[in-house]
């Protein structure tokens, strides 16, 4: 009886691990454009590729791609430990923040492309 319980538990655990791995493998994130993100709802996850073109104040910057410009917020703990110029292509991942009529991306990760 103990063997049946143990084998059943292992089978269930294996199945849930397989399902988690399947989900991770199929959940690839494709980069969106600024124009697309402008239509998205608050709290949506966004991945954008382009350039950080200007430092505004504090942790606020301007991000530009081929379709437009959006304000982004980068906390100091999110900086990747390297420097880059406005001409360097980067990918940012973050959350869409809508306050009244303004749009901002709160950046969770940055990487050079």
C-alpha cells in the first residue's frame, strides 16, 4: 500500500513538473513597439527594444523605438552594471503604468542587444 501511495505521489509530482516546464518553454516573450504599448491596459507586462535616449530626472528616462517615445522609470537596483550611450540598442522589460492620461513603463530588467 505504501508503494502505491509513493508511486502515485511521484507520478503526480512528475506531471506537475512537466506541465511547468512545458508552460515555461512555450511562454516566449516577443518585443512590442511603443505604439502598441500605448494601447495596452495598466499593469500589462511589456518588452520593448530600442534606445534610452535621455535622462530626465532622478530615475526617469525617455525610451525610443521606431514607432515612438515613452517615459520609463528605472530604479537604481535595476541598472545592469554597465554603461551605454543613447545610440546603443537595449531591451527593457517592465510594467505599463497608466496615471490619468499619461503612460510610463516601470522597468524590471534591461539588457544590451
